[in-house]
C-alpha cells in the first residue's frame, strides 16, 4: 500500500468517526445547572460505555426582551441527544432532550393538551383558551370566561355574572 493510499484511508476513517459523532444518543448521567454529562452505552475507546464531560444543554436564550429564555432541568436517566457540529464532543456540543420513553412518559398524550410542565406534584398546563396550575389536589384554572380555584371540597368561581364560594366553613374578614 502506497503512502498516498494509506493517508487517504486515514482521512476517510477520521471523517467517518467525526460523521458518527455528529449526533449521539445516550442518557443523562449527571447535571450541574445547564451543564449535562451524558452516558453512552456504545463502546468507547476503552471498549465499554463512556460518559461525556459536562456539556451545555440546548435552550432558548432570549435577551433583554428580544426573545424567550427557557431552561428545563434534565433528569438523571432521561434520554438525551448530543449534537456536535464538528463531529467532536466538546465546547460546541449541545445536549437536547431525547424524547419520552416508558420510564419518562409524557405528561400529555394528545394534541389538545397543549404545553404541559410537570415537576413532582406540581403541573402547569397551557392550551388554547385555558391555563391550569395544579399542586396535589389544589387546582387554579383561568379562562376568558371564568377564574376557578379548588382545594379539596372547597371552591371559588368568579365570572362576569357572579362569585360562587363553596365551602364547609366560611370565615369572613372585616376591612
């Protein structure tokens, strides 16, 4: 094999390696703020699974009212996709959520559910015409027609026409 052919084979192998590293699928191993370590179960250089260094999590970065800034903490074991534009894991890599799986199911399951954010027993649900906040069995719902607050058997409903209070006991407050 000539030197030119050997050089060409090395260059092709390096390009294939970099192409293979453009998008890698793994699971979140550890988080530190907006930095994430990702575990890859594929064979690394040492022949077994490997963990990335801390990488930046992809997020919206609006600034000074010119866009929306958004951050969502990723959880350990959550599927993740590492995008490395140059084919090398490093400073330019970004970690994206890998989607819902059986161990990490989606909090919503239909198009009409809109945006649903769940952290522990707290949920924020936003869909066309309605915003709902819920913590355990306390629910606050806002629509164009009404505002409703429920806690156990008690509720408060405000509409253009009336205020309705349902409770086993009511304590009024004097101004």
